[in-house]
C-alpha cells in the first residue's frame, strides 16, 4: 500500500525562480497542451515545484545521487524532472532536507513507476511513495549473499 504525504504538504507549492533557465523551459514545455493527453493519475495533481536530491543504487551496486526538480504531486506520487534515466520498479529516496521550505518532508522512500525521455537528455519520472520499499543492498551484502549460496 502506498505511503501518503503528510498533511503539511498541502501548504507547500514552491517556485521555479531560482532554477536554471533550461529547467524552467522544460517545465513550461511539459505544461503545454497536447504533449500529455489528460491526467493519467486517479488523483488530482497539485503544483509541487522544489529542488530535491534523488539517491539510488545503480546496476553496478554503487550509490548514486543527483539533483532533480519536482513538478507536481498527488497524495501518493511525486513527478519530477531528471537528467538521467531511472528504471521502472527501482527504489529511490527523495531527499528534501537540503532546503528550508521542504525540510519538513525529510527523506521520502519511493519506487519509480514511470520514467520517460521527453526532451534530449531529460526525463520525466513519477515515483510512488512507500514505507514498505526494499532498501537497496550494499556491495558487501551482495557479496555475502553470493557466498552463502
């Protein structure tokens, strides 16, 4: 069952004024009619414009992080723009603790449910929030598991 964002998120909207010009243009491009046919989510989308850090474990088991730009949210999902592709089903942590505006959200564990390239080098991703997500294995854990077979 998906995790739900805390009630305080209702007051958070965000702003793109400090974002790089390229990212602001990409957000505008995504808002244009015709690019996306209707709302694919069962819940209403709400503006949610913040920088965050996404942390995940790569296929080679290295821990990676990157800056992302959240776009909107509903009660159980957050959409964001990223300059890298994330695999559907991959578990990620969205870290909101680096800005004062979103620090109250903390670190949100989630699972990628969609990631599509919509512009050269840029991807629109949607993650479903979830407390029951599996924590990625470290290289040491993977090695121990391999030896225990």
